């Protein structure tokens, strides 16, 4: 059985085919198309042609896509939704979507804040107002295609969210898409609510690209493959899971690259620098998985707190435009020729000086025709490379948690423009197949499960609480499609919350295993 891994980037769509021994059989790059699918199918055709593998032998297909990110940023394809918050009278001071831009807030056809919710310790804040809940959903019936439900401290107790969800399905129909915040975000009502609203608004986007991808594969003769989507913690989810939680696909590209870098180098701890045609993403590999961001993340102008990889992006890529000012100063980017590099860069006969041209001029890479960049003055090339070096070294320093040197892995098609002697690093490695690390990461990813709760160690002893959390995380991974015997805990933390009474801790455990 073979695994097909696909990752859609802003410039290229990469595809790889991996055999049962987890060896890369074929790897290709294909330009990303405006409609996404043409680029994906072109990459599939190319990797199958290169490998010569019987399409019927492909048993699993994994896709990492930017569709949901693009929908939020471009405000396109978002479904009309209704937003219900359970938390009056405590939370009425700040209404839902209060700081959203008008163009994206327009997806909401109705919102309400009703009584209910809980205190931090699970004690009831107010009785759940079932009548107000039912009246709200009856008021948006026929106008809203999806529902976002949030509740005060629902990460501690989600009773009211579940009750509201049941009423929503009763009033709007069993086919209504319902997102509840306790399944999506973390502590912090507003940010968790925001993530839930975005998840609900993305449901139609997710339905279309999951169904479209599966059908496109079938049309290409890849009819026996189980289809999975990459999510932003470096693991996979089923098609059904992706339709329920499409927001978890956001930022899956950098996480795929980080996982691919780990596979290619056998490193479990390093900084991964993924250089594309337009931007460079830096992430941290910790215990074989991407380090999660510990702060709220803004997506398309919306502040959220659901899990996201800790990634820094800079405006540097293989297609970054190099300019020489009248005073002799040299700048690199942030604008880029992007996917047009094959026609616009000097080494390919174009008329725009790019970072790739500089790398070829300095003998760092063999791309295109070196004779076409021979006229670039040596000092200009060296000053441009100094700018590139400074951009990357500053970004590496921003990702480090100490001044100690750290291993660095270079991946991505544009990695040829980076020097190998970066300050602050213990080693800099660019492995074979680095250009398709993102697609490789998609193909070899595991399935994960996460459990998070607030626990008072005066009530539940620490050892018992952690054991319960580990078991729950393992069960969540199995429920997501992992083989139980292969599941192991890959990350566990308990953080004391000083502003809570007693010995309250935030307990969070993540487990991951191989696909069933």
C-alpha cells in the first residue's frame, strides 16, 4: 500500500508518494492554481507518472490545504451563521464579535446572550434559560446555515453548550452544523467564542473541499484511498472530523514542513526554516511535533485562542525581489515574483533580480543559467546576502528560548538562498527531498487526541488527575482514527493558576498514534 501526500502552498503544490517502508518513491512540485484543484490534480498526475505506481494500490491520501485560511482572509465562501452565548448576566458587557471588522462580522445573521454558564470551579453561574435559547433559534430559522455556541467556563463544564446544541438541532433540523466552543478553544471566553464562530462559518468551505478532493481523486483512478486532512498540530484528521472542525486546518502548511523535517533528519528538537517562493516560516520542533503557540493568535483580524503552531513568518523567499537604491543600499523583499519566478527571475531569462539570482551568482545554488546573472556586481550580491542572513538570524533569535546554539533544518524549495553558517546555530542541515518536506510531513503524520481541563489538586490528587488526562487523550486519539496499540503520550503539562483559589491547575495532555 502507498500513501499519497499533498500540500498546497501559495506558490507550489507539492505531492509525494511513500511506500510501506516509509520511503519516498516519487516527489514533485506543481504550480498552485487559482482554483486550487487544478494545481492539486496536476501534482497528482505528475507524481503518479513519475512513480509508475498502480493507482489502485494507493490506500491513503493526505491533503494539507490553505482553503480555510484563504476563506477567512479573503472573506469568501463563509456561511451565514447564528451566534449564541450562554453567560448572562455576567458577560453582557462585551457582545459577541464586538471587535470584528464589518466585512467579516456580516456573516452573522443574529446573535444573543442568554442566562446560564458556570464559575471557574464548575458551580453554576445562572440557570440555563432554555426558553430564551429556543426562541433565539426559532428566530434565525431559515436564515442561518450554521450555529456557534459558547458558554462561560465551558472548558470546565459544557452541560449548557450541549443542551443548547440539542435545542438547535431540534429547531433547525438534524442537518444543521453546530459548533460548540468547549470542543474548539481554550480558556478565555471571547477568544474561544471567536474561534467557534469562525469554525461555524467555515463549514460550507470544508464540505466543498473535502467532497471535491475525494471526488477528484476518484476521477483520477485513486478510488481505494482513505482521505485525510492535515491539521495544525502536525497530525491528521478524518474527512468527517475536518467537516466538524475545519478551523483546525489553518496553518497546517508550516506544521507539515516541521513534521517532514523531523522525518527527513530524524531530529526531534530543532528550529525548522521553511523557505517558499514568497515567505519564510520558522517553527520549533519539540519532541518530534511543532511547538504550540502560548498566546492568542489573530486570523484575518480575528483574535482566537484555539491551538496554533508557534510560527514566525518573514517576507523572504526564493522569488523575493532584490533592489539597489540610488545611494547603493540593497533591499530584499518583502515583495516577490512568487509563482512567476520561472519566467521573471534573471537565471530563467527574466528581467527581475531575485534572491535566487543572488544565490546563483554567489555559487550557492545551481539553478537556471548562471551566465545570465554574471553581470550582477559581486558587492551587490554580497550585500543582498548580508540582508538575507540578517533577516533569518533575527528570526531564529526570536524563536529560541535561550542563548544556546540550536540545530536548524532548512526545507522548502527556496532554501537554496540561505547560507549554512547562521549565527546562533549549532548546525544547519538541508536534507535530501527538503523541497517537498511539507508533502512528506502530510503523508507520514499521525493521528492525535488532546485532553484539557482545570483540576483542583486538593480535590483530585495530581497523579490521579494526570492519569485520567492521559487516558482521555489516548481515547480521543483512538476516536480520531488511531490504532490504540500505537498511541503514546507525546506531550503533557500541568500549569498552576495562581489567580484561582486552592491548587487549581490547567492540565493538558496530547497523545498520537498511527492511522488505523
